[in-house]
């Protein structure tokens, strides 16, 4: 079976002429189905479900495809709906011809986000000024229970505003369909490492075994192509193809949540190198500063994570993500609780 990220891309992009209409009208075209769902939605199942003046809600099914080697859903995949909901909430208040980009995003995990859940991120604008906009969001489960809280800061870029002459409005772009289910609807590939293995090896030993191919690759590796490429005590390096599958409606660049997922994988693995056997790691928070867009050129982006503090109960690490040309695209900081004698698949802070 071919991994989804290697398959021909599905989905599409809106008519470029929509950039000449207010932001809330652009979202209306997406929800109505007149604009194709973007590739990242076809890959993961993430969808815009509601929007209004200053609000937007995205839904994401936490399928087995999003599992880490521990079998949990880490904080990285949750940034995808968080980034989308908070940015789109801001977009609803913007007039036509006002491009914007995410500068900073923070998410704090309050309760486990477990496989099988269908989570919703409700984004809400806090304030919009001439060049800056602030939004916050709440991630909830099907029962409305709060799982995470986030905030984001976006920068408006009027100097990059499109003009009538610069836009070739020739209709929406949609890639051909082949009739098979979208990747997120299929049984996941890969495997979760059994608990008895975690009980016998330290975190560093587990990562070295995975790097050597002695342990199976997790489902998220097969979904998006992300993989561990180097590890040492207190450090880890990951690579991920900058695939068009990870594009949102902004064609040609990866969704911000995808870049954050890459950085989070590196810093979380760096923390993992400090763990003794039979110790769980429960992510607490993640902050990402975006430096430039990550182009969807298909080449391998990388991220390096380094532990800056490893205490008895909490560890903190940094990560820097780079494009294939070695340019920094994002820097991130994250922390995790260290839980001795807890199953390694615990994966999140308990309510």
C-alpha cells in the first residue's frame, strides 16, 4: 500500500478572484461547497463547519492516522485545527484585498485528546487593529468538554494586497478524483509500540531503535511522511516532506499547523531522550513563532529539538524548523510533564 503523502494530491483551491471579496465571503464559498476542500482537509478530515462575524469553528476527527509511537495524539496535530479556526475567525472581519499571516501561536493542553474523538476548535477574535489581530480558541470534545486553549497573533500585510490586474480569476482549481476514500477514512498504516517494550527501554533507547528500523514506524509517519533522522541525549532531529497534501486554501505553502507539527515532533522527541523506562510524557503546551512560509515544494523540511531543562516533573525543549534550503521557518518552545511509572501511551495531561 502506498503511503497517503506519496499519492496524487486531492482537493483544490478557490478561484483567485475570491481574494477581491471580503474574508467572510471567502469562507462562505468554502462551507457551501462552491470552493473545493483544500488538500489538508482531504488528507486529515479537518473541516470548517461554522463561521460568523469574528468566529470560526473547525472540526478534526482524531483518527488512528494521527497516533504517535506511544499510541497517543500529541499536541502537534491539534495545532492544525487551532491555527485554522483562530486565523479564519480573524479573516471574517477583514475587508477585501487584505492578506494576513500568523506570526505567533500558543496552545495549552488541559485534558487528553484521545484517538477516536472528534474535536472542535472554536476560534474567536479578541481584537483587530490596523496591522495586528489577536484571536483565541477553545478545543472541545463531542460533549463540549474543554481539552485545550489557544491564542494567536496575526499580521496584516496590505503592501502585498492583490490587484485586479494581478489576479487571473479563471475559476477554482480541483484535482481529479479516483473514487477511493480519502486517506483519513481508511484504516491506518503503521503500528504503535507495545507497552512492554517501553517498560524495558529508556526514551533514548526507544528512539535509537526506531531510527535503526528495529521498531515499526507510527501511523503519522505513513500519513504525512514525517520521520526521525537523528537522535542524541537531549536532542532529536526530524524531517518531513513539504507536501502539497499539507496545504490549506493558501496554495503553494504549508498550513501553519503542519509546520508546528514538525517542530513539536522534534522538541517532544528531545524530551523523550531524557526519560527512563516506564515513564510517560504528557505534553503541556506549545508556542510557535512563524518566521516565513514553508513552501509546498515537495522537498524535505527539517526540525531540530534541544532540551533546555529536564527536571523531575517537568521538561522544556526548543525546536527550530528549516526549509530544504536551510532557512528558518519557525521556532518553537514546548513543555511536558514527566510521569514515572505511568504507561508510556498516556500521552496527555489528565483532566
